[in-house]
C-alpha cells in the first residue's frame, strides 16, 4: 500500500510540472530590420535550436530573454570578400568581424583552399607568412570540413578559385590550356560545385591569373553555371582599362549563363575617377538586358594587396621564386623599373595609379629583419635607404621572399560615398578577420579588417545619410544571400537559421585608422550564429558554432563535359 502511494505521488509530481518553455531564446522589444529592405518595426524574435521560429509579436516563455529595446535587430551580416581562411586557423573566433555582426565569411577571390595537388600544398606551406599550419586536405570541401570540425565562430562559404584551378593543371607559367587540360579544369570546377562551392572567383590583375584569357574563363564559369553557381571577379583592370574590364565581366556572364559580381568595385587612380558614371551605366544596361550583374565594395579610399601589383606580370611568371630570381638580373631589373614608372601596358600598375610612393604603405613582411619597416610608406623607406622607390620595392621583395603586403591610396571619397547607395551593391572587407593580439601583431593590416561594416553603418548611414539603415542592412544580408543562392539565411523569418546582429544604431562605427588599424569597431551588442550567442554585451562568449554554408550545386552538380 505504501509503495502504491509513493508511485501515485511521483506521477502527480510529473503531471503537475510546468511544460518546458516553447522557445530557447526570445529577443524582445528591438527594432527589427528584417533584411528585405522593408520598413523597420518594433518586435521580437524567437529562437528554438538553430532556427528562428517566430518574428513579430512573440507570446510565450523562453529559457532566456534578451532585452533589445533601443537596439536594431538584423540578420547576421555577410562578408562577401573575406580572407579569413588562414586567420581562422590561428584564431577561430574571427574577432574583428564578429564584433561587427558578420556571421558568414565568403572566401575565394581567385585563390581558394583547394583543389590542391601535393606540390601545391608543399608550396603553400613554404610560402606561409606569420600564420603557420600543416595542410591536411586537398580539396576545398576538405578544408571547410577540417576547419569547422576544429571549431570556428562564423559560418564559412567559398568560391573555387580560377587561379587555383589553373595552377592545379597548368602551374604558374604564362601558358594556355590545351583542350584536354581545359576539360580537366572544368571538371575541377564541377567537383567543387558538387562539394558546395558558390561559383568561380577570379583575380585577374595578378600572375598567374592574368594569363587566363576570356575564353578560358568562360569555360570555367560555364561549368559552374550548370550547377547554379555565379562568377565573381577582381576584374582585369580597375584603372585605365576599367570600362573594358567591366565589358569583359559582363561578356563572361552573357556567354556562360552565370550571374556575375564585381569584387570591391572601385575606380583606381585619379585618371579613373571620372569613369564612375560610365561604369555604373554599363552595369545598369546589362541588368536591364536580363543579366544579373552585382558588385561589392569596401568603404575606404585605399586598397591593400602587395608590391607585385606594382611590377609587370611577365616578370612574375612561374611563381614567387622565379620572380625573385629574375629580379637579381641587372638587365631584367632595369626593364622592370622602367615599366614601374609608366602606366601598365597589359597589366595594372598600382604604384603609378597611386600617384606617388608616399601613398603606398608597407603592411606585412615575413622577414623579421624587415618588420621594423611595417607602417612606413614606400617613400619613407626609399629615403632611408637612399634609393629610388622602384629600386626599394624590388629590394624589399627580394629580401622578404614575398610579395610584401601593401596598401595603396587609389580611390576618390566622393565615388566611395556614391557607391554605398547603389541598390545592387553589397559589402566585403577584402581582409582577414583577426584580433589585436598574438600572431596578428607581427604585421599590420588595412583598417577595413576591423571596420568595413561598422564604417558603412556609422559614417555613411548615420552621419552622411547616403542610404537608409533598412537598405544598408538588406545589402549586408538579404541581397548577398540571394545572390549566392542561399535560401535559409540573410532574412529574419521563421524557418531560417538564427544568425543575428543586434547593435546600437546611435553608436555603431569604426575606430580603426591607417595609423592604428588594429582597433575594434563599436556599437555591436549581441551576435548569434546558428542560434548560439557568440557576442554578449560586446564581448565574445567563446562559442564556436560556425558551419559550412554550401552553394546551390551541393551534391547535385553533374561533371562538366
């Protein structure tokens, strides 16, 4: 009898216990910018597991509530041009972007982390800079699976690099593919698309990418287009031949059937500043004809690349080692210097486009003996050494054994401001996501690594009012997600993954400068990735819920040919 009473009492306790809350998290009372560009409104967002389950007025309890009164609640932001691929190996938190609300890093500007042959992997390891790692993969998908299994904060996606595919089959020389080689290159693209690549990315001012002619690119992009992929390109020229390069991108889209996007759209060099309207007109005309042509940008007047962008590409054939070997030859050196002092013919000369060596900042060296020069201009180092800027640039490449990381002041601020308002413009930092600590302090960087998104929201939206906050959020989230063919991210709606950026519109902004670039942005309060809070009250939680976001051809792409 006593045993029966005990069982009855236990059953009563079970039936009277409160049911679990219907939601894991409810973000309450924020101003919702849903990523579509619609008018914002006050409301709530409910999360269960890794998904958004309700948006608007949410009733019912939650395990945890986040007070968002006075804050903007937006979809997590998409960095359309990220170089976080190595930085996330060194620091999986992706701090500089996480503190700006970036929840998806999109990689693959010409170079991608696969497909690699054993020789390519060996060469990549030999050329590593401050960040060292052992290559344990051969395909792009292999890298993505490897790094997400280690644990990273943001989601990642990638294009397959046209340069990487070219090197895989042709090496780094200035050669054209045979029909058989081109077919194998298409096969590599198809395989990458089947593994989840977003499309083909190119970077055409650099050797050996610049050796690829238009028909080669059309063939690679056509293979991606069959799998729903897009073409995205650092165009062949952003200066004197800007309009011709724009024509080439549009023609590749037309012939391949793929949509196309211009990486970091700009008019590089004073002679190109006046071409802004003509460039926009070409894009608008292509869009009206039925092609989907878009662009992304960073919100600064300086770009960042290397001293290779100041030297003719013929001298760089065969890779870094052969380039440096040629520079030791006096006759070759004299020819290179002469070409560095004139507009590039068949290549884009960023030193010439910058106008003077004081507009070129040295950012990253591999050689410890050269690191004290970090942050100085090329003009300053040339004066210290008593040599011409061209001789100095060549010496630095030889002494460092690398392209030497460099910033070039090239763009017009008025054009940058106008571009932020274009309805088909999204945003990409063209930088790593890093932290002002550890290995990242061994070199400098461009302030866009810490402030690209925040500068848009602070300087251009709040202060200059070049665009509305609702439309800026759309072009940081919904637009790039749509362009990439991602159906379940980029917009705040039930059923989508719970990637969110919650910030104060009154204080969001960049603090990084060219003198002091490694400074975090302000105003980002909370960030969620796949339903997990990774930033709480502006501080990283230590969570690493990032996943691979795969393209529309994932496990559905038939091999080209």
